[in-house]
C-alpha cells in the first residue's frame, strides 16, 4: 500500500512541475516578444567610430549641453 501511495505522490508532483514548466515557458515567450518590441521601438541609431566606439546619431538623446566641460 505504501508503494502505491509513494508512486501516486511522485506522479502528482511530476504533473504539478510539468504544469509549472509550461506556464513559465509561455510567460517567457510572451516576455521575449515584449522585449523584442521594446528594443525595436527604443533602440537609438549609433555610428561606429573605428577604435573609439559607438556614438548616437541623434544627439537629442544626450540632453542639453550645460557647458560644464571646458578646456
């Protein structure tokens, strides 16, 4: 009798875990789609300067220049 009970408990636990995995996979897929949408709409354009780095093409994203940096 105890063998049957342990087997039943394990099967129940496996079923619950499989269900949780399915829910998490669905949520992950939905979140990935949302991330892809956000990246497409909010990715600023950059210009690559060799041996220096990437700089935004649209400088309005940098904010106003307060003139604080002086040579």
